[in-house]
C-alpha cells in the first residue's frame, strides 16, 4: 500500500513568506553597499564663476539658480573617487576610477557661470545657463535647454544633440555629432549665418529661408534675417534639423 504524504500548508506558506522577507530585507542592503554619495557646496561670485567637470561615465545635469554658490550632488560607485578643488570662483571636479563605475551628478550653478563639461559615457543636460558653455561626450546625448549664452560648443560622437535658446548677434554656436541628429530650436526672428554639413543625410531648414544659399556637396551655407550669430552644425551619419519655436 502506498503511503500518503501530507504537506503542512501553513508551514509551507510561512517558509515562503519568510524566504521572501529575506530577499526583501537583504537585497537592498547588498545594492546600497556598492554606491556612495558626494555632496559639496562652493561659495563663488554670481557674475564670473566657472565649473570644470570631467566624468568618465554617468549622467550630468546642470541647472542655474539665483545663489552665489555652486552645489554638487552625486551618486557614484564605491570604486570611484572625486577630487575637487577651488581657486577663487573657479571650481574643478575630477572623477577618478580604479575600476569601471558610474557617477551621476545633479548640479546647481549661478546663471552666468562658465561651464566646461566632459564625459566619455553619459548624457549631459544643461538648463537656463547664460555663461560660455563647452560640453563633450563620446557615448551620450547632449541636451541644452533655454540657453541664453553667446558662446556654446557641444560635441558628441554617438549621441544626438538638442539645443533651444537665444542667439546673440555676435555669438558663436558650434554643434556636432558624428553619428546622430543635431536638433536646433530657435525663435522665428533669430538672425544667424549658417554653415551646415551633413555627409550622408539631409538638412532640414524647418521654414528658415536663407538668403543667397550656397550648396556644395553636403554643405549648406547662407544667412537668415541678414546674418548675425555664427551657427555651425555638422554630422556625418545623422540629420540636421532647424525648428522654429512657435508661441504657445
């Protein structure tokens, strides 16, 4: 005769819940142990401060505010270290790594700050900054929103570039992505002298009618509203799109 085996359902459910509790309790602790935080504030001049940041991997977000202070917060792998220094109103941040890891930054700067931001692998976002801007990343997108600077340079190897902001008559604006799209959003009355190069895809002017346009192979140049700001756009494998910012 076969023996019947009875399972204690209460014990089984309790054991399952207990095991699940262990997962819930111990998993976050293991994860948290791999990361640390960095937080620092630097008192600077509100008119001529500058931030230089070099980050091998991770996202960077910079937003202007009305304080005479540069404030940084980062979540980073334990294998990374941050070296910071200040000379006058100039702040330098260098992320150093002994192993692969990411450092994700949230940063506030005075509106007129000068920015020099570099990342090998990570997206860069900058909002409402009026000082000179230089940003560069290899594997990542660059997004520059509501910019009121007269000097902007943004370069990415594989990521798309997005810019929206004001063009100043004597301003210089350089945007290039080797493998992706360059998207530029401007007020309809913006005056600029355009030089656009797209080696393998089209250039879309988005309603900006250039006076006396010159086309040579994949390069297009010309003036809008009589010329003004120098607007230089380039991509090898992507597209170039100009867009008018329409009233809401």
